[in-house]
């Protein structure tokens, strides 16, 4: 793996500026490498790639979906583990960046403060901050791969008396790498994916780990190693085996989701039966694993090889379903009157979400109210020119969304090249019916729903949680659409000079590329 020099200077202009160097940003960059002559740059506020997988440091950090669908379609996931820990995922991402030659397009430690679209120029003016110095660059297309949660801090509710607790309180988003929990009494507050990941990981060395939940979640075990994927890879070419596995697992994921939507009671009973079989006989399953909502009204918590159930069965971990009355010096007093003694409390209580990196967006100096926009084809915003984004699926693997979005954006760019247009703007009928962008009840989504774009109920304005719909609409569907307006502002003198000065550089790069090919041959 090569490194990225912090001294490299971001170009003054790029055709596409990708904000975010996580999985979504890298996936979008791959599609742009298939566009000869298209310039792009990828920036990230952090000093490393990987987003979530490099940022979080809590014990047991791993994928909560299979990596044959979570990773890129163009680079097979070849590990035997279908569910892998963060270091294995980061190795894959760094390999991808190097194989695609993306480091020359990568600029780290660049925080985007604001982005203003200039209608006369048909360009975004983007202010970035690097090492305390601000600078403005321009781009034709602004692509947000920033996800939907804030890196500045996690969500912690107000707990009465928490200031009196003599132990240590830790949020997974700010995990101290030197936290010593060996032999300690640990209480993990929460019942979501993060909590069920942390509990078995800490239970290996802690004195005891208690998961304190206000209400239960659905927890479903799946094998860490996918026997179908590993079996196919043993008898078929690597890429073919990967493609078949990816297609099968996508279909399986959608089938589970739609089954839960259509037959919620049957799916609830099945999950309960599987849970009861994984726990000791007589365990109070209906107390600790009986959510009030239907399966997939919130995300299922997926655990590899039943590790969470194993920690409970061994006695190293336990679950308490109750509400917090208050903290005191030695732990947590519950509304039931019980008391949980604790040396360390982990508040796995969720994330703070924000739309498109929390950046200040404007058009000709007028601020854009993101909450008043509507998502177009689940990848652009009504009334916002030359802006695209990716927000993954809530009911499937997040990154399945990256490919169709990347393909459609590249098709749009090619269309503008052919027609001589440089600006594209989705426009919605002001009378169109709209609703919340998110259709799940998860607290972290609902807390910030009012700050996100909305979605329409028909046509190009729906945001379906269905890969097959997006594949048909974005990868294969038509480009021209009555709701998408194209235009071509007259180029400024500076743009003309910039375009002319870029031509010799392209020729030099081509010559260098030919020389490199000859040498490598």
C-alpha cells in the first residue's frame, strides 16, 4: 500500500468533487475512472480513508451484513469470512484504492465548510479548510459521499445523576483506545447493532457485561463464513463465484425484508424460535427478545455465529430490560427498584445524524434549506443544480446503492457532453405529495428526519428501498426525464482559459501513460 502525501495540493478545479473517502466515495471514484478525460478529486476531513471502518475503535467492530454485497461489485471479496472485522475491511479498501490508482485523486485533511453554486458559471465554489487555512476551489458536479451521521459526537440522552457516577462513562464513537476493562463490571446501555457487537467482545475479558435495554430488538444469527460463497469459489472462477454470491445474497436479503413486511407475525415467530434455540432452556426470551414493533420496522441486529447468544449462555453477559431512574456513585438505579453496580458504563445509545456532511449549501449566495428539497431518483435534490449524493439502503446492504448511482451519474455526464449542456437541475411540481425520506422507526433516523430532504410518492421522486427498482431506473432506465432540466450557461473567460490550459496537460499525461505501459510490458 502506498501513502498519500499531505503536501499534495488540491487542484483549483475538477469536473467532479467527491466529498467523503469511505466506501461510497471510493465506489463513485471507480465509476469516474471509467470516464477518459474526466477530472475528479476526492476529499475527506479526516487524515485517512475508510470512513466508519477507520474512525470507530470500539471492541468487536465488524460488518453487520454480508461483505459479498457490502463490498464493491468490481472487486471480489475473497476472504472466507462473510462477516469481517474492521482491520480486514480496511485492508480491502486500501487494496482497492491502490489497484484503481486513486491516491493521486485523494486529498485528506480537507474539511468542506461551504459550497455555493454560481448560476452564471454553472459551477460550485467550494470552501475547504486544511491545517487552519481556507481555500476555495470549483467543480462542475458536487458529489456527497458523506453518509448521514456526524463525526463530531454520538447521541447520549440526558440521564439523571450521571455526573455523580464515580466510574467511567464511554460512548462508542469516542472510544478510548487505552480503556482497561479487564475484570471490570460493565453496563452497556442500548439494544442496537453497536450494543450487540460490544457485549460479546468485552465479555471475553471483563468481569461481567450487562446489556441494559429500555426495549428489545430483533437479533438474528448468521454464519461468519458463508458456505455457499466459499463453495462456489472453490469450483468456479473467482469473479463468477463472487457475482453469483452477490446476486443470491441480494435476492435473499430482499426476500427476507418483503416476507417480514407481508407476513410480520410469521417472521416474528420464526425469529423467536431461532432465538430460543440459541439460548439456555427456560431463558426469558419474551422478556428480552420480544420487540413491540414488527420485524424490519427497524433494522435487524445481525450477529456472527451467535456470539452474542454465546456470551449470554456462558454467563459472561446478561440482559436487563428496564428503565433508568437515575445514576448514583456506584452504578444505575432502575425504575423497578433494582440497582446495577458498574465500574464502566458504555452509552451505546445511537448516533447524531446530519444531511450531506453538515455543509452550508447555497445557490448564488442564497442558503439552501435541505429539508425543503425532494430527492430525485434517490440521488439528486429538487432545485439544486449539479448536486448528487448516495444514501444507502436501510433494509439491505448500504453500499448496494453506490453502483446504480455511480452508473447513472456517469450516464448523465456523458449525456451533457453529447448535448453541450453543463448544468442539470431536477424540478418538482410544487403540488406534488411528499413525505419523510426515511420509512423506518429507528430513533437515530427519526430524530433528524426534519432536517433531511423529503421523498415523493410517485414517478422519479420515490426513494424505494429496493435494489431491483434502482437497478432498472438508474442503470438501465432513460436519462431524459421531464423532471430533469438541462442548460448551458455561457462559459466565462476564466473557464475558457482554464479549458485551453488543460489540453496540453492531458496530452502529457497520455504520453506518460504510454511510456509506463511500454515499460511495464
